[in-house]
């Protein structure tokens, strides 16, 4: 509930890199605030509401069904807002949503959307050639929806990336809301480039924050659905002679002086010692303790 607390929001650090005075709650242009489920992400909608914006929040079908009333009631009842403040929540799956959005934009509403709201993807039936674009993300290629880019193009809207993250987990009031420079169609050669590259850029901003605050992203549990690959997770027969690190399935990465092993199939990360990290990285497998070496081999980490 901290995310909709007046005191928590009041003590949030706001970084505004746009040309707009966001705190006034007035923008004369069509705007889509694009964000992710990072940090205290609900404070973003709360912040826009408190600034006096009329917000049209576009959300995933599953969230719409399960959390609509509670979310709206929390924002509108707990927060003060201004005279013009309003929050309308639209289901992305409803066919009439685009018509409603056009009407709302004409009436001065800004749009807000969580770009990583892909939890409803049916992996087995999903055709990533339609409505998805491949992007580089954390040194891998993932498939993400770019409908928000299309929507911005149709409505001649600017996209403003906005992220929330907690700088110090040990402090009571540690929330930062960072608003990045607006992205315009005129920044690109054509509308098609804008529709796709604007979304890719937003994900690059998320990636930058994840490298600093990896535990604050809610979507690790279903990011595997964004990959066009076999979803079966299994281990092959252990190698008799270990010759290399299995980079087809695993990655090594460092975050804030901590070391991790990342399973690209299950999308689970495992903390490992600095010593083991260096031994694997330098391929000094003969210096790894026998029982640990056996386990690494059985799990196809070393093959």
C-alpha cells in the first residue's frame, strides 16, 4: 500500500528531463507515459494524478479483471489530486478501447501504459511475427509488443518514458520517479521507425535500471514468454569430458559486486561466489572442487 501513500509519494524524488512542467498537470500535446513494473511502479500513476492530470491507464486484460476496482478506488480515495484530476482504466483487449482513447485524448487526457504487461501471452500459440518486434535486451533477443508505438503514431502523440525505482532499500522513503525526454515522431525518418524504435529505446532505459536494481522488476517470472523458443526445461546427459561453459543455456553477470549465474531456459538467476565466477570465466575448471564440478556438469553448466 506504500505505493499509494500520500507520505511516500510526497517524499519521492522527482527527476524531470522533459520540456514540460509535469508538476502543473497540464500538457497541450497528446502524450503517452510509458513505464514498466519496476520499483514502486504504482506511484507513477499516483504522481500523475496528484499533479492534476486526467489519466487514461491502459492495462492488461488479466489485471483489468482482477484489480480494476481496488486500484482505482485506492488512487481516487487515498490521494488528494487537483480539481481536474481523473483516472479512467481501459482494458487493452476491448475493441472499443481505441475509440474511447481518441475521445479521451480530445478531452485532454494523457495516456499511461505498462509496456511489459505481456503476462497473458499464450506461449505455445504465440506467433511472434505478428505485432511483435525483436529487440536486444540483457544481451539476448526478446520479442516485445509495439502496439503502443502504433497507437502514438495514430494519435500523433509523444511518448514519455517514466520509471520508478528505489535507490536504497534500507531507507523508508527511497523512491525516485524519473521522467525521460519525450520521444517524437519527428525524431525519426518515418512513422514506422518511430513505432518500433521508440519502444526499443524504452526497453533500453529499463535495462539500464535493471543492471543497478535487478530485484525491483516484477516481470522476471514470465519474461520467458517473450522468447520464441522451446519451453521445455531439461538437462541433457552430462559430458564425460568437461571442455567449456555452456553459454547456449547460461550467462554469467555481475550486479553491484555480486555474481550470478543466469539460466536462459528457466530465467532463474543463482548467486555464485566471486571465486567460482572467475574460475568459470577463465575456464579453470580443474581448480573447481570435485563435488561442485560434478553438480555443474549434471546441470549442463559445464559441458
